[in-house]
């Protein structure tokens, strides 16, 4: 049994990710912590509570986290992708849990859970990395209590928010750099290069929708999101980025990795928030060295159909 904490900014694909964790008996979902990102913190927190209610998991504590980046305010509206309430304008179709977030904030709750858990815990950050950077800064002694970080973020080639930056890293580059470059935790980064390849089409969404009430409600949240990705790819489809990272946390090894030295661009030029990965061959790096000091496992390949089937089977119940 893998103990799991999801740090999230729901978000349409976050919704699928949370539902996937709830539908997976191999994981013990200890908490959902929220962060600004796809919408403002109040909205992402309300969405997280409602999504857990949808999944019948009102027992999972929700804690509010950061409402802005660590250092530099970053103004970005994700409304054009996720709709004005983070869920394609359909958050009202989810049950109102009637619950509130716990009193502790995200960092406090994660710290308490890490301290008390009998085994190290897997954390899956699927939003800006602000809460995780704050956790590691405030509680360095708890590093050893983290089994691994499975992070959705970054792009090896071409960004989805700027020409070169992916949304989660771009939203708080200083936090991302702290977590990815300055820390030395076991880390698996799931970039858009791979999540794009795992995109699902209308037939997949229709099958999920027909499978039952949970699937129908989730698919009902996707209208704006599907419209965005249909424009992006020129074919009707959507990308469940965050659910791919959670799938790897549930089934370690589902994604194949390559280890690359990395850096996160924290300058204020056009490449702010970009993941810089040294993708020269190991032989060339061994010969010439790399200016990038931290090597991170990056998900670069998978059996795409297996991932799609896994998500569909689990979410269909
Ligand atoms: C990431 O950004 C958000 O739009 C998604 O929820 C995902 O976490 C993809 O770049
Ligand atoms: Ca997200």
C-alpha cells in the first residue's frame, strides 16, 4: 500500500487525478493539499472538497496552501484552459461537501502526516510547486520521510504557457527550482512531452461517460478544456496531464524514465519558468561535463495505450 498526498490546483485534469487516486485500492490517500494555479486558492480548495465528495471520500482531509508564488507575483489566467471556476464552468454540478478545509495549512498538514506515517510517503505535486518548496524549507528534517516526489510539470521541448515554459513550473519558477534543483529527493518529473502523447480522444471520453455516474460527471467537467486542446492539437481530444503522474504513483514503473541534468530558468526573459534539461548523451556529458549539477528522472516513454486503458478502467469503476 502506497501512502499518498496529492498537492493540487483543481483544474480539470487535477479532477481526474484525484478521482483516479480515490478509485485505486493500492493507495492510501492521506490528504489533498491545495495551491493557487488553475484558479485562485479559494476556488481550487472548494473544487478539491467537492471532488472528494463526488468520490465518496469526505474522510480525506483537505488543507489550504499557498495563494501566490513564493517570491515574485505571477499574473496568469488559466480561465481560457480550465474555465472560470477551474472546472469548465461546471463546478456546480459536483456535490457540495458541506465540509471545510482543516485548520492546519497545507505545509503543516503535510509535515504532521510525514512525521506520523509508519512508512515514507509519496507526494504527487500536480500544481505550482510553492507548497512543496515551503515544506522542504520549513521542515528539512522531514526529507527522509518522503518516499518520492512524482511531479507533473516541465516541458523538454516547447511550452504550453510560453514558448518554452510549462504551466506548473512557470507559475512559480523559484519554488520549482528549489524542489527540482536544490533538493536531492527521489524525484520523477512527468513533463508535457509525455502527457501530450497520452492524450485521449472523444471516443475515450464517451466510453468513460457511459460507464457510470462518476465517469459521466468527470466528463461533464471537460467542455472548456476539450475545446482548448482541440484547438491546440487540431483534433478533438484532451490531455489528462495530472492523472498520468498519479497513475505512476499508483503503479510505479508505468512510465519509463531517462535521467537528465536539469535547471529551472528563474530569469525574467522569455525563457522564465522553462525546464532546461541536458539531453546530450551520457558519454558526451562524461567527456565534456555539464553545467547542470542536479540529475532528475524524467518520464520520457510509456505504453500509451496501457496508460489510457488503466485510466479508463479505474475511473469507470
Ligand atoms: C499542468 O498545468 C495545468 O493546466 C494542469 O492542471 C497541469 O497540472 C499542465 O501544464
Ligand atoms: Ca494541475
